[in-house]
């Protein structure tokens, strides 16, 4: 009986991940799995990306972020993450928090932009997350996340965001990030 329950649980989890991978990009699916704050941040991030990369590529990157977050949420909900995975995710959160704080400071403090620092912080964040994702998600999901981090680490993209005068879309995104960081939600 235990092995049957285990199989049913495993099948249920795989079905949820598969379902979410199919609908992860639609607005209705985002509403089911993202809170309002996260959805607004991702929408603003998409707006910033669309003005700097091809529209389809920008949308695909945001969709990949959503899918990965949802899949990791499903794994956590079903207690599939080991203590080592939880530590790696905590390390990711800490490192990504550093990335977000740097992004906010680059927009708030003139002449503070440091591309190498941001690229290193993004690389470290990716490595922490990758260690968990590789054990639990498909190679395709791992590749998608690598693509997201490769895009946001591109020198030309980062320079367009912070090297010169910062445009209104980027300022709006960083103000949103600052608010969420101040509230302790990121």
C-alpha cells in the first residue's frame, strides 16, 4: 500500500509540474501562482527587457523564471527538497538579495554602477540555484535558467540599464524593488 501511495504522490507531483510547464506563461496561470507584488515586478521587468531585447526573447525569459519558481514551489510543497537543497536555496536568496540591492543602489547613487560586481553576483546566484535545479528538474529547465542568467548578465544589457542616464522604466522597477526590499519581501 505504501508503494502505491508513493507512486500516486510522485505521479501527482509530475503532473503538476507538467501542467505548470504548459500554462506557466499565460496570464491566468500567473495569477494562480504569483502574488500581486511578484506579478507586478515581473511585468515591470518584462517592460524593461522589451525595450532592450527582442520582444519574444524577453517574454520567453520571464516565462522561464515563472516556470522555474513554480516548479521549485511544487517540489517544496511536496517535501522533495533535502536539507542541502534548502541550504542551497537559502544561499541563492542571500546572493540574489545582494543582486537586487546592487541594482537599486545603481539607480539611486550616481556613478555607482559596477558591471563586474553585478555579473559576479549574478553568476554566484546562478550557481547556487543551479545546484538545486539540476537535481530536481529536467535538463531543459536547467538550460532555460542558464539562458535567463546569461541574458541578464550580458554586458550590453547591464550597460544599457545603468551606465548612462537611467530611463523611467528602470527607475520604476528599482523603486518597486526598493519598496519590496524595505518591506522584507525580497
